[in-house]
């Protein structure tokens, strides 16, 4: 339970509604900032404008998945006014308040560091990344289906990277009957690909592996699908790049070759906002409970 704990929310999208719901269920005292246009009202939550005063007794501050932009603006689909998180707001937080977000830009990191306020970047966590890989994979499959005229079953696919997303994706594609090759660089990853019954290859050999590929899914956040690689691909091939912006593909060169290459960020929030919200809600409320337990010890 979060009884007696004050959780403040600034901005967000549909995912945040699940987090708010869970905090209320757990009896936290909840303040919503930047939710003026939210139609469904939460009993047990109070809407307030963004002022230093409203933040001063918060035990936890929850920001959207992308905490702020490079200038400190917080996105909210429930508010038409800009929400700017400034020095005066950070300065008013209690020193043991913890700020939670998906990922922080340098602006937010340095703002909080100056005030010695702890920041938790949820998307860095293995548990969240693994749970999030489920809606991400479903979104990637949706994009593959929408952008090809062949079945995934029987198609030649390559997955680049065997991290938290790559592993879930390779497994799902295999389950659907695709011929799956996985490009990675670590010997243990190559061994794991072999153990999974898939075809491993070292990422440095990518150029030699793409001539017959139907779909390449990239999860490596570095330029790996280079012009050299794209030049070896068939024009009918599809590239779905899941890696964080700017992705790992030479998109300009792909376009010049007439090869469809799609950067697909934020799939959990697009294909399954409710599930994506629940994933965050479960972890964040557990972390807040631990945080308050630690404080009481
Ligand atoms: P991860 O677990 O860190 O996996 C990344 C993989 O890339 C690892 O296997 C890593 O292998 C490999 N890698 C990194 N740099 C490499 C390089 N230079 N050459 C070869 N391999 C390299 O990350 P993740 O959670 O799977 O996420 C992967 C990417 O997808 C991230 O950019 C993440 O932000 C993004 N993402 C996007 C969505 C979406 O909706 N599109 C959803 C979730 C995640 P090593 O261990 O060898 O470094």
C-alpha cells in the first residue's frame, strides 16, 4: 500500500492513466498537474497547476516516458498549456523525493543533479525492458504484416541484436514459422541463437547475409544497416528499425535504392497503451513502496 505517500504526476499520455489508477488503488495521495482536459475524473486525485508550491511535499514525482524535452518542456496530451519544469520546481522538491521517468534528456538529468534529487529512468531497467518487449514485438509484427505482401511464415528474416527486444522478436518470428537468422557480436549471444534453433552470424558479416532477406528487424542502436549492406539487398526487402532514434539504418540510402525502411519508435505506447501503462504502473508503485520502506527504516 502507498497510504500516506504523496505522488505527483506532471503530464503524460494514456499510459500514465494506468499508473494514476494503480497509485489511487494503493491509497496514495495523488496530485495531477497538466491534466486539465482529462475527461474521466479520478476520485482521490486532485488537479493542480504547475507551481513550486504544489511539489513541495511530494514523495514521488512521475513524469512521462520522455521526461522533458531538451528545453525542459513536459509533454501532456491532457493539457493545452505548455508545462515547463524549471529550476524553481526542482528546488522546491524535498531532498528525499524521487523522480521517475522512462528516459531522461540531459536537461532533466542536470536539473535534478543540481538539486541532488534522485532520478529513476525506468526504461533502463531489465524488468521493464523485457515486459515492454512483448508489445514491441506485437507492434513490429503488425508493421511487417502491413508492409509486405507475403506471410511471415516461410519468409527469410534477419533480427539484428539479441538484447531484450531482439530475443523476444527472434523467438516470436520463429514461432510464426519464419526462417530466422540473428546477427550479434558476442559469442554468448551467437551460442544462444544456435541453442534457440535459429541461425547465428556475426554482425560483421551482415553484408554477405542479406541478398535473399525479406525483412530485417534492427534492434541495435548504432548504424549497422549501412549503404554497403543496403546495396546487397533486394528492392522488395523491408527494413523495420526498432532501435531508438535515429535508428541503425541509412534511411536516405534505402530510399534512394527504393527499399522501404521504417523507423518504428514507441511501439508499446502505440499498439498497447493500456498494457504499456500497466507495465510501468506495476514497477513504479513497487519502487515507491520500497523507497518509503527504506525511509522508515
Ligand atoms: P538491449 O537489451 O541493450 O539490446 C541491444 C542489443 O544491441 C544488444 O544485444 C547489444 O549487444 C547490441 N549492440 C549494441 N551495440 C552494438 C554494436 N555496435 N554492434 C553490434 N551489436 C550491438 O536493448 P533493448 O532493450 O533490446 O532495446 C534495443 C533498442 O530498441 C534500444 O535502442 C531501445 O531504445 C529500442 N526499443 C524500441 C522500442 C520501440 O518501440 N521501437 C521498444 C523497446 C526498445 P552487446 O551486448 O554486444 O552490446
